[in-house]
């Protein structure tokens, strides 16, 4: 019985992190999953979005460009406040099947305008405290920006 309970809890946790269609999450934007956030001593590292599905049905012959930019927020004891909004927009190309990525590039995400591969974005030399990432996402064929907070973590 204990094994069944642990298995059920694990299955529910995995389902909670699975991508949902835009209609199901109520945002009106295509299915997406934000990346994870890691905190360590004086550093926060945010991983690129795990998924941003295209707005329209397409393949890799005609992918859609998507963009993402992370802002770092800090808990001041009563509310979240913007701590660092200096990161630029990063881009990837996506289709109905997921990101377009070649075998010789380390990441589907690229810095603009350098085209350097980006797997994560670091924030260094931070004072101790609780931090969260506000992810801004744009799809070429939508005319708005979707913002979504990640979970929070503690920097020691």
C-alpha cells in the first residue's frame, strides 16, 4: 500500500509539471513549459523554457520564432520586487513537434544578436535571500507577451 501511495504521489507530481494546451491553462498562448531555477551560493541559474509549441501547425521547414527573457525578482519580506531586469531576449525556432535544433549546436536557444547557444541564464553575486524568475515569452504570430513566474529558491 505504501508503494502505491508513493507511486500515485509521484505520478501526480509529474502530471503537474507536464505541458498543458493553451486552452487548458487559460492563457490563450500555445502550450509551454518554463525552465527550472537553481539557487546556490550567491547565484541563481534559470534554464531556458523546456517547451514552447508553435502557434500554428507547422514542421521544421517553416518553424516559428519564439522569444524568452528572464527577470530576477527578490522577496523583500512582504512582496516580490524586481531585482534585475537587464537580461536580453533570447530566441529559438519551434514547430508543432518542438524546438528545431541541429546536431552541432549545444542548445535550441540563442542569444540575440550574437547567436551564441544558451542553455541557461545566470545571475551572479547576489546577496542572501529568496529569489524567483519572471519569464517573459513571445511567439511570432501572437501579438502579446505572456509572463509567468517560476518557483522560488533561496540564495545563501
